[in-house]
C-alpha cells in the first residue's frame, strides 16, 4: 500500500505541474465551468509529499514490530482491557477478516473511476486526483503514526480460542486505530463531498453520502466481528477517515485558500512551522 500510494502521488505531482498553469484558462476559453476547488501548490505539494513520505516511513517501522511472546500472552487477562472495550473481546474470525478486505480494496479505485465517468468532474480530473491523494496521504500518515507509536493488542489476542500464530504475530499489535475503516471512510466520503460540490442540486448526492456511510459502517462491523479492533479503535478510525475525506475538498473551497493574496508556506530553522503572508 505505501509503494502504491507513493507512485500514485508522484504521478499526481507531475500531472498537476503539466496542467495546473493552464487549467482554469482553458476551461474559461471553452466556456466550461471553473473548478470549485483551488490548489495552492506551495502548500499542497509539500504537505502531500511530507504526508506520503511519513506514511511510507511509519509503515516500514510497523513492519519491524516484534511478535508477542508466549509468556506475555499467558499473563494477559480481560481485565487488562478498559471496561468500555472489554465486551468486544472475541476469537479471530478468518472468514470475516477476509471479507473486510473487499470494501477496503474497492475503496481505493472508487473515486478515480467515479470521477472519470462523471462529465463535470472529468474536466478537472488531475486536480481532483491530486486532492484525493492528499486526503489519503493524511489518513495514511495519521494511521501510521498511531500504529507505530501507540501499539495496542487486538481483541483476538485476549481470547485463547484464537490461533496462536495469529495472537503472536506482529500484526496483532496494530489495533489502534482501525486503518481499514479509516481508508474506506476517506475514500467514500471524499467522493461524496466532491459529488455534492459538482452537483449541488442533485438529489443523488444523498445517495452517495448514504453509500459512504454504509460502506464505512459495514467495514467497521466486519473488523469488529473478526476480532481485529475494539470499539474505540473503530470510532477513532471512522472519525479520522471521515474528517479527512470531507475536509480536504471543503477546505479547498474556502475563500481564504482561493485568495491569491494569501500564502501559507512551510518553513524550517531553529523552529519549524508555517509562515502566513498577505500581499497588499
């Protein structure tokens, strides 16, 4: 997944550089609609590159986690889990686990295909693909950081009916937060928000929003049923994915972002942060 995301991002950077300068001009000359979004390259490209790079790094660190020893497993009890998550302890369900990958893998190509088929979105395809990559990179960076720095045992580890190889595997320490749920939510809610922005008067936008909610909820249920995540993991994953999917397009509609007199530029020195400039 990190390699795919990295390659996808490089493609988007190259494509955006080739098209962004003349995109609005060509649309105006063709009397076509202007994109509802504004991409500020000095902000969005460094941000997306940094988030993608951090995603790749954190995923590499996650893959280096040690297995859980048999001695530690023997000392685990249900009381080690907080009271509001304890009820979700259950044995590993391989069938449900495999089924949960269906919406997970379907979510990645969903926006690119949908936007290509829609006549209005197709005119701004490269810009929309870039925004989608930005949303996904933010989700990936947040998930990678959480899984790397806050290792948490999955519910299935606490149930002795789960196979020992699953309980001991390094992947059993990646409970927080629910990455499958976050990715599905990012993809589907991003698409719902973009559809609503391009078709504000269409009643179908509520169908697209509803589909996003159903896909996210179904993924969340299956990850819980498979013994992979506690409710708190799922709630955080849902929040992160939904907010990333909705806010990335919404923030690029913001008038402050569309204002060419305003610049927000990353800087590094004795301290690092963002520099705000307003051109008089």
